[in-house]
């Protein structure tokens, strides 16, 4: 089993032109920040590298950082043979929320990417079927963004959400 520092060193040596940063979250899970344009290359190396064998994408989550005007994705990966886990994080500007799809690398990314698109508005370039998965096709906005304003009505039917003016009463 490789340590997170060893994994980062191997990644940096194999991709010297890519700026990678090692950080640790509140849960203690180590993660590596990866530029959006390098996520496919880094993911392939982590899946295929004999020293890594990250064969499972456990979860992919869409994130919203309104203060930084960014959206992001956290990829939680695991190696069943090496018994190690890691998270990769990618951030992109809100005005151009595009990240290359990893659906061909880990098939579990298929519906996870669709959910992150539907809920947060991240466009996964190269995804074979990027469309809403939870909300209707004509739903307005992205419900998991922190600045989301719920629709009061959908096709004339109340959604159960109060308007901002009603909430102040």
C-alpha cells in the first residue's frame, strides 16, 4: 500500500506539467487537487498503475463554492486490492463549469456525473448522455447550489416552497 505522499510523488513525476496539491479535509481523508484538464490522465494512471489499482469510483459529488464563484467535483476512489482510498478534487469557474467526463474510465461515473450536472450544473464534456436525471428536463436552476431559489410553482402546481416574501412574514 502506497502512502498519499508516495502517490502524489508518482503522479507529479509522471505529469510534471500538471500542478497537483495534497490537502486533507475535515474527515481526515487525503485528497489531491487536480486541474480540470488533467482529470482524465490522472484518473487513468490511478486506475491502471500497478502501484495504485484504484479500481472503484465510490462516489462523485458536485460542489458549490459561492464565495470563490466556483463549482467543483470530489471523486472518491478506492483500491479493493491495495486497500487504500483517496479523493480527487477539481474546481472550475461558475461561468464555465466544464470538466472532462471520466465515464469511460470508471463506469460508475455515468449516473454520478448526470446527477452533478442536474443538481449543481457541472457540464461533463464527452459524456455520452448528459441530461437531467432527477429533475424534469424543463426544471429551472440547480437545486444543490447554495444560491438556488426554489420554484414556487411547476406547470401551475405548487411545489410546496414559499416565496421569499412569504417567508419573511
